[in-house]
C-alpha cells in the first residue's frame, strides 16, 4: 500500500497516515531515511507525528519522552516501547 510520495514528506517532521486501521507516524529524517512507528506515545498517548525529531529520535510533544525510531524503545529513565513498521520506497513512493 502506498501512503506518501517522498517529496511530500518534509525533513524532520511527522505525517500521520492510516494503514489497515493502524495510525502511523511517518518521518523523513535529515539523512533521508524514512521511519514509521505507531502514532501514540506509550506514556499518555501523545501524537508522535507532532513530536520534535532529533537524529533517529522523536520527542513526544506531551511530556518530552525520547523514542528511538529504529527500534521503538523509550530512552531511560522512562520505559516502554512503540511498535515500528517496515518501510519500502519504490519509484519515490513510500
């Protein structure tokens, strides 16, 4: 399923997409990598697509929890995990 075109994704900003009833936060990082993860922080459900991106991390906009977009793990001392999704790019489409 195609959800976005590469040029529609600004660097270091999230976009919310729906795939098979899953709300996903989609990011194009400064290095050009595309990451996809569940769009809710495990703490209080903050919308991760609205978070601040730094490298491979996104900070939840509600309480600043730092989440690694590669594996979904929350940085200590906080704890938890967000589901990540594989991303495929073909013909400039995600």
